[in-house]
C-alpha cells in the first residue's frame, strides 16, 4: 500500500503542547485516497530530528512526507516553499544545543524547494476560507533544519518522494499569557491539513 508519513514536533521553549503534533497525530492510521497515513513525532533537537526522519523513511519507504511545525507569530497556515542550509538558533533546542551560523548539512546545496503543489494547496484552502499563505522562509531553527534534511533525503533517494513542510500558528491556549500573539483553533488546522493531504494524494 502507498504511504504518507506525517510528522509533528514535541513541545519546546517551555510549552506543554505543540499544535504540530496534536494535528499530525489525528491522521494516524487513516486512509486518504488509497494512501495509508503514518504518524511520527520528531524531537525538537538539531541533528537527532533528521536522523529520526531518515530512519522512518528508510523503514517505511513512503511515497510522500509532510512535516508540520509550530512557529510563534504566524497568523495562518504557512505553506513553506524554501528550506535553507543554515542553522541559526535564537533559543536552545530541547537538548540545549544552539548552533549559530552553521550548515544543516555539509557538502549540500544552499537551499531546496518543496516539491508539493503549494499553489494548488493554497487555492483549495482559500476556497474553504482557511487563512493561509505561501511562506518564503521556514526560519533557521529545528523546523527549517528538518525541512532541509527531508528535501536532501528525497534528493538522494532512488525513490520518487513528494515532500514539504507546513508551519502552524499557536493554539489559543498557548497565547493566554502572550498578549498580541496570533493563534488558530485546532479544528481549523486539522481541516487545513486534511485538505492538504487530499491535494497531494489525488
């Protein structure tokens, strides 16, 4: 059976929840257009996250990989276009690592593009009145680190794999003590990802 891997991250930066994991795990075991959806949680740790993703891809041989992450300040569903070969951490990861101005991978290109049909996803989401946009920067923390690692793994794979990354806003419960920070209801996020999965698997 054809497979889609969907990933989310463990909580980080003193949070007790991460919407990327909450949303991603809701699709575990589902069948979408003939694809079995497998869910995995990634550690919010530089290098270890890519190793975990590499292991999942080698073990399960997916046809598609969708990685989700949380980014403070995002106001909508952010369809990431570009992964850059740069770590520049504003805060430490969950193991205390804080690389500054280092490459994600040596002997790799400066950037990769998602090979998801992001314009088609955007069109479908907006048709359902879901706030969304195409983002030109996934940041330089662990989310971009994983996005770059994913696209590098796909580039080096003998199998044609579709892959990409989507950033989600905070959940409402996360911004109670963060005045001015945007958030989004988890139900709307799940609807957005369900539509995304439908688009990429159709």
